C-alpha cells in the first residue's frame, strides 16, 4: 500500500509539473537505457527494411548523427565524455574493450606487469596514421607523457588513484615502459580511454592547432569542426590497420541538446542515429517506428546516484546510521517505474558484478522501509536540523523531478530536507567548500570493466577521504590492486573492498545510467558499450 500510494503521489506530481521529459546532458559521460527487460550491447536494428541512404551533391554516402553535445576538445588531456564519443571513432588506444568490457589488443599486441611500478607494452607494427606517418614507441610515449607535462592536470587522473602520475618511455622502437607512482593492476584498463595520435604533426603544430584535426589511426579523420555545434568526419585515405574499411564517406555529428529535436530528427529520417532518447519515450517510439526506426539500448555499468557530501564533515551525513536512514526512506523502485519508465532499474551496489571485482550481494541491504528509517533516525539522535539537497539540472533525464520526490520522501519520515537548485559549477564550488548535504550525479562507467568507482568517483570527487570509517576500505582497495596477486586473488580482494564500501552507505539512491540509441531501419554496426561509449565507426547499411 505504501508503494502504491507513493507511486500515485509521483504520478500526480508529474502531471502537475509536466516535467516528465526533462533533458539529459550528462556531466562526464553519456549513458545507456534498455527497452523493458530486453538488453543488448549492440544496436542492431530489428527492422532492416529498405532505407533511403543520404548522399551529398558529390554522391558521397553520408551518415548523420545527433548527440546531446559535441566536444570542446579532442585532446586527451581535457577530453570529456562527448570527446570520447568522437575520439574512439577516429583513433585507437593501446588496449581495447569488447562489448563485454573484456580487454582486447589495440595498438598494443600484448602487455606485462614487469614489477610493482612498471608495465611493458608491445606496440603493434605497421600501423599508419591518417596523415601517413608510422606508429612507434616514441609516439606512444609522447602521447602518454603529454598528460603529465602540461600546465593543466589530466581530467581523469583521479581514476588512477595513487598510481598517478605516470611516466612513459620507449625501450626500443616498438616497446613502451610505463612507470606508475604506486602499484596498480588497473593500468591496461585505464589506458583504454587514451587514444593515440601522431606525434610528429602534433609537435610541429602545437596543441591548440593540432587538436582541431588530430591524426589518429582509425578509419575516419576530421574534415571540419564548428566547435560546440557540429563536427564532420571523412573517410581516411590510409588503410585501417585492423583490416576493416569505412562504409560512409562522411559522418556529420550535430550537437542537439533538445530531447524533442533529437526524437523529431529520428522520426523524420533527418538523422541516421540519435543518442539519449528520453527514458519515458523508449517504448512508445519503438511501437510507432516499426519499419522506419527503432530504439535499442545496452546494459550499463554507469549509475545515476544521489550521494552524501563528504566535504561537509559537520553534517549529519557524516553519521553512518543517519545515512542508512536516508537510504531506507527512498522508494527507488517506484521512482524508477514512474520517472524512468522502468528503463533504468534500481541498483544497490557500488560496482556491479559485471565489472571485475564488483558485487551485488548487498542488493537488499537498504530497501524502502519508512518505519525502519524513522527508527534509525531516533537511534542516531537526529534533532531535526535542516539538511540541504544541492542539485543542478542536466545530470540525467528527470533529474530535478527525482530530486524533488526524494526531498518529499525525506521530509515524510521527519528529515528536514531543503532542495536548492543552482548552476552546476556553483554547486560544485559550494559542496567542495563544505556546504550542502546531498547531491545527485551521473557517474561515468568504468573504462575497462573494472570496479574502480572508489578511486574514480568517491574518494577523489565526493570528499569521502574525510570519513575515518573508510580507512579500512582504503586499505582493502590498496591491497586489491597491489603487485603479485593472481587474478582470482585480486578479484576476491576487490569484491571484499566493494562490499566493505557499500556497508558504509556511500550512496542513498542509485539507478542504472543507460543510454537509449535510436537508429534508422537497416543501420548496423552501432555499438553501445556498457561503459557508456558510443562506437559507430563500423556503421553501415
């Protein structure tokens, strides 16, 4: 009855506020929904009917793509999730991941952990960049060292934990040695995000010029770029090292922030592919688009989180019992069904079992239970002090509506919660300054299928290093990534560390962070990897 009443409450609020179709922009990376219970990692159109293939005046085959946003840079130093969507389609990293996030050889044919702080990578021979230059170890070393020798810090350095910074050197023409600051078993996984560019042209032109048209190893290269608006890729004239050939002559990628505009572009046939289809429109579009377009999605290791502000050490949220009371006050299943259309399921874990060392064993630990929540509030001595929920629009679909419902749920159990909506950059400055108690975020997926959320999201970005009770968790993670363990020992250690972290109630609300991809009928070869990367370099009709 409680759940039914809460669902009714949510539905009424939706009707009154008309915000069920709020847009999703994502903070660091895009995300991936599934349609009902059927999921796949490959967006293969189930209605391969004949399709009008777009061509330009020159008769070239053109694929048109609408993404929520286009990148501000293609350089690895500051590239964000939008940049990854482009860079992974025009170049390659040393290590690839397949649709199951398993590591595969990329520009490196194999690798070895030599000693505690040293990794050796054998570089693939006979690889040519799109400008005709050859790949070698010196080039790889230059790319990796560019992440540490510039004035700015590498955007994703926190994911490396204590292993950052790194240093790379060429041992010979096709061997690279990577030295880490501390032992880390995650090095090959973390390298999957860092694509390699030609260093000769890069050095000659400098960062600012070169990153408007970097020379990668992939089947496409930049033809033109209206930064923040649109980017056009053209088929490279050099053969792709993996033996495949680009189908399209050009791929035009537009930044379309409006959900309605992207959906309309899919329906009209203007776009061959659109991303971030709103959760509550997935099933409807699939019914309406039969024979013309479809929406297919993948399981994801990324999550939409409501988390506690660790930077506010004087907050009630520093009390574990209070955190558990908050978690039990939230009906995640009801929110998922009403606001996320059932597309994004509630997930009660830090890192899913699909990642190496992840665990879902505590999925029932913090179920919705109003009476238990009230009991825990009494146990911790909560005195009714105001707690503030900081929130900015644009983390994920219906994020503000979700925050409003959670705020109402917390007040219903006696927690004096106030929601404050503000600009994202102001919010980050506010929470890092120690103000505010809760926040909500779209967390990026693990780069290479590893359970690295502790380093990538919690310790470095949420202020959880201020919680003394995480000292033991930190010790467990350090042991798990140390040198000398077998894979079985390491996975067991990581699982132990993730379970110990979950017991500290690091998040109060969590659902899958999925990305629904819409495609024209007949379009094949578009991949939505579980780590939120959209791969379309092999797209074809």
